[in-house]
């Protein structure tokens, strides 16, 4: 071992020590400081640096002993001065180590700083940030280190506000649902220097909490903090209205949406604020009179926006507008008007997307030569599925059979999961396992589109339509040469989408007149499943105080679908069938939905004690098992059930449905036609009531239908997902052949 001796010139030995430190030779540098202490024992800084070097070598006890030795002969005034010197030495080294990315070393130094000065809030904030970087943060540190308590002191203590915002951002990214995270955000309010920074951090976290973690009540609490700094920030208030509604705080959601509309000055903002109000009123389920006037206003607002044709709208506004026609088909079965408005709004939005993402859009438009020309027909097609629903969601339960039966020799399957859950979702993980390549993505539409483009997807299948704004933006950019919408909703009307999957029944023959997409009709059905998992039921007649010989009608739908005219027809059915009861289940405001049905029952002369309002159940299998309590299921109109209809038919329960002209009013019709049951299909309101009464009064007819439904499990296209998948694959290949032909002609 070579031992270096201290130079007699101070400048020289300082240089020697720094050189040893730069080379990482802490042992030699410590040796030099020991020599310096021996030569100049009264120079206290040597002790501080020697202790630091021992600490850097992992000799924590020796480091503390060295510092105590340096303090040994200090009076109170000197002790305070020397402590400040020691803190400065450690602080400087901590910053240097942090810059070098040595987080563990930095953490050790800052832990000693905490022991020396436990109330240095900036050091404590650094420790929180380091814990996150070292991946050992639990959420308890904010309390155990006293950070929350110190931030709440009055008057507020001095601190590095920028550092606090950095730590808040890291905490909300790491553990947004831990109770201390909300406490930190709340305690930070008094120290905010730049409100826009705090708002951006909190809003980003709240979106993640509300839509990915699906805990909107916590998202509400975060956004309320941000609103306290900017009480008239329209963007914040719109998010807050949506979070209230998702949290089923319906009154607050409606009130907030009304405030948003009153604050909106620009037409696009008015449109979206009015959409939020419609969402609040319709999700609550009992505000039908008010919905009518708000919907009339919405129709006028949409037409004004279409007439104005604004350009250069910002991306957030454009995404909002994609969704703005969403509630039209829930209110009225008028596809000519509804589709026209939907198509025009989507066209307007796409035009704006192609302006603010011009370079990206043009690059996709001028994509390289065909990836698969006619001579490459034996190569598998790359099919990309994009959705936020491929998880525990009604669409997720239906789409899985297509993934399960896909021919992997002829098709390479890619999955693009928007706003993917970071937390466990067994169904989402199953989808990932079924794809050759999968991507758990966020909510940046342009990034998602670029990934699809880089993957050279041949046919991109949109499963969301206008149920998600991000998907609309992706489709508008056209990252794939052939784009298709299937399953999740009616067509979006985005001009960049080529095809819309339907069947012979779900759209009338005249429908192409009001669709911009080419309607691609599969031979029998646009959806098929091999069945559903069914658990043990939790509902019993005696629990509901319903006699064994009573007739039970059931309706399981969200508040969106509870149109007053149809609910009135349901009450007419109930009135005409003695000893009958109506079970009502689905997400809505419990108070308003009870008032809604109670008023209609009284209006029709039906005893209110024949109504039963059922709570939701957590497991889908239990929900399906509970359907078995019903003798007859009464469908909604003008927006039918889809997943609920499939579940009803699978469980062998007769269904009454009212058929209309729009896609949403023909879902149950196509499913019943595909199981070979026409009993219960009504083409008018009068027929709906007649079928409801007839099925209620005729046990024999119900048994006949139940038998047909049981038999259909062996014969119906609706329950043959393998055959359905083959038809979908044939459609994909034909779509690709058309594309190749058109681009080689």
C-alpha cells in the first residue's frame, strides 16, 4: 500500500486531497485529513471533512465519533457555529453526489443531516424524493419525518417552493392513493408560489386516479384543492364536474356543470360544458324534464359550431368536442339528425387535429410504399386493436372471444391499451397474453398514434368510438392504412375511419345514407360469445318480500338509458299484470331514480310497493346469476341493452325490446334474431306494452322461449364465437385486398 504524505504547503495538500476524492480514493483522502488534524488540531473543518470521508466509506459510527471529537471543547456559541459549518460541508457533498446520480450515498448523507438538524424541511423533502428514487417509499414517511406537520405550521415556514413542487409531483406519481399524498397536496397550498405549477401537478394526478385507478372520490379531493387557487378555471371545473359524476355525487356534478356553462365564453367551451351537464343529468337518471330543455340547447349549440367551423382549436378543446354528440341517441331515435351532427362534429375535429399535428398527419398520409403488395399475400396481416375497454368492462367481456379464436398463422395481433391500469386487472392481463405485442399506454393520442405507425399496423380496429376522446384523436391521425370501428358504440363519423362493422339486422338497409364509414355487414351477427361465467346468485324472492307466485319484471341499465317514455310503458305493463313486481338495477342517483319511477307509477295508477330498487354487485358472475330471479326482462329504448341483452338471452330469460332505426335501438333486435326468438320484438310502443303483458300473463309462453334460448346455445351464431371470428378475419382480408387493389390501380 502506498501512503501519501501531506505537503508542507496548504495549497498543495488541498489539491492532493481533492485529487484523491476525484479518483474515489476516500481512504487516502481521509489519511491526508488525519495528518492535517495532527498538524493543525484547532482547524475544525478538518474534522468535518474527515468525518464525511469516513461516511462515504460506510464507516458511519467512526464519522459520528470524528464530528463529536471536533465539537468536544466547544462552548454553546462555538457549537452553533461549528454545527452550521458541518451542515454546510454535508449539504455541499449531498448536492454533488445527487448530481452524480449516487442516490444511496446522497440518502445516507441526508439522513445524518436530519440527525443534526431534524427540522430542516428542505432536507426532509430531499429525503422523500430520494426514497422514491430508491424505490423504498411507502407513503408513511411524510408523517413519520414530520413533513406534513411542518408544512401546516402557522405562520408558514420558509422553504424551497420549487423543491416542494418537485417532491409533490414525485409523490403523486409514486403513491397517489396513499392518504398522506392528499395531505401533502393540501399542506402545500400555503407554500405555492406559482399556482399554475401546482394545478398541473394535481390535475395530472387526479386524471390518473379517476380514470386509471378508478377512484374518482379521491380525484375530486385533489381537484378541489386546485380549484381553491383558481376558482374560475374552466378546465379544472370541467374535470371536477366529471369526477363528481363518476363518484356518483350527482347533485354536485350537475351543479358544477351548470357553473361551467355559465363561465364558458367561447362556443366550443359552451358545447362541452353543456355536454357535461347532459352527462350529469342523464347519469343521475331522474331529471328527464330538465334533460329535454338542455338537449334542445345542445342541438342548437352543435349546429352553431358546425356552421362556424372554427380552426386552430387547441388539442384539449378538440378532444372534448369529439365526445359532445354522445348523448343524442340516448334521447331520440333519429339517426338522420344524430348521425349528421356526429359526422359533422367529427369532421370538424379531425380537421383541427390535422392542423395541430400537421407534420405527423402528413407523414402518415405519405407513408412508404405498400408494406404488403400483391406478391406478399402469404404474409400475416398485422391487426391492431385500440381501446380503453379491454379490461373488466362490459366491452372487455365481449371482445375476448375474438382474441381467443384468432388465427395466429394468418394474423399478428397487437394490443394498444389506452390509460391502462397499473393495478391488477386479470382480464386486462389476459388480453395482453393473447397479443403478439401489447402496449400499456397513457392518454397522449399523438404518442399512441406514433407507436401504431412504427409497428406498421395494416388494419387498426377501434373498439371505443366516441366513448373515449383519445381514441378519436388517434384515429383522426390515421396511423394505419385501413381503419375500422367495431363493437364499443355506434360509429364515430371520423372521416379517417374506413369501415364500420354491422350485420343484416343492427342497421336498416338505408343506413349507408347517413354513415361516412362504409358499413361492412357480417353475414349473421356483429358480435358473438361462447358464453358467460355465472356464479351463485345472491338475490331471493323472500329477501325482497316478493311472493313465490308473483311475476317479476327486471331492468338492469345505467341512468343514461332510462328514457321517460319507455319507463312509462313499463309502468303500463306492470299495471295490467296482476301480482307483478318490477326490479330496477343500475348506476344512477338512488334518490332521483326512485322519485322518477315512483312518480310514473303514481301517474299510471301502479302501487309503489311493487317497485324494488336493487344495489349493484361487485362481481359480474353474481350479477348474471341474479338475472335468474326475473321472469321477463324489459329492455330500454331508444338505447337498448347490449351486454345486458346477451347476458339475459344466455340465462334463458324472455326479453321485450322496442326496435328503432338507429344502431343503439336495434342491438337487442339483432341478438334476438340470431337466437331465433321473435317473441318480444316490438316495432311500436303499443307492441312493447302488448308483449310485456302477454309474457307476464303466460307462463307457458315464457317456458317456450326459455327452451328456445337453451337450445340456441348449440345452434345460434350468437353463441358461436369461433365462426364469428372466422367471419371477422375474412372481412379483414377482404378489406386489405380492396386497399391493395386501390393502391395498385
